[in-house]
C-alpha cells in the first residue's frame, strides 16, 4: 500500500524527520553494529526496550564515521544508559 | 516499542538493475490515527538517495511514539502500528510536495 485510502477528507500528510536524513552507509561501515542490534532484537522477541544499548552503539558508530550529525546521546533518549555508564560524570 | 522511548528500525533497499538509481522515499503509517503520534528523529527518507548498480543498503529509521499515544482513548485498542516506505525514482527537478520543508 503506497497511498492512504481513507473515507472523508482526511489525508495523510507525511512529515519530514526532526533531524533530517541519514546519509546511506554505502560501505557498510556500521553493518556489524546493525547486526548486533538485530541479533539482540531476535533474542529478546523484538522488544525494543531490551536493545537500547545496541541501538545506541549503532548510532555512535554512525556519528564516529560522519554518517550522522553529532548529537549528545542524552538528547537522543539514551540519558539513562549514559548515566549507567559513568556515574561520576557531572550532570549538566 | 514503549511510547516515549526512542527506537531504531531497519529497512533494506536493493537496486537490482545495472545502472545507478536515484530514489526518494516517502512513508505511510497505519492505522491512520496513529500517524500523528509517530515522530521520526532521523531517517533515510525525503532526500534523494543514490543506489549504485546491484547495491544493497541498510536504511535506518530512528523514531519514537509520542507518549500522549498512551493517553488517547482512541488508541486504546491499537497495539500494532505499521510503518511502510515507498521508493520512487527521482526525476530531475522533481521534489515531493512537503509544505514547510526546505
């Protein structure tokens, strides 16, 4: 289904992403991280919450390789995982 | 996926032809009413993406479901939201109509 066929005059208006587009990972530089994330999902019965660590690692990989604009991980919804990683880091 | 929690999903695209293709994608969310709660932080969509001959790439989407979804009585019976993408071949000068997007 490529179009939303709805009755009435409501129509689906796509919205662009908040932070823009990911460039394509043409060379598969982060494929290993993606595989690890997918493995985690398979093992956890596709529970997204169980695999946030792997998701964070994938995004970090992209940022390290200029495949994603650098953004503090706390702002991407990983605040609690960062806190776990380094308890001694001062809260900004 | 828990409303309010950021999540990652992957799609895969392949160019099965022998020439590079420049594609652009748009998305759809069903059920329709859930679409307003679907927030994309970052994805591969809306911009032209070039796929070389026979190239296959992973296409990530980083998103979250607005926590207000859990408060909306109309969404009480919704436990499955489906996100789909359609790729179009981009023609020169063609832009998908996106009000307010630069």
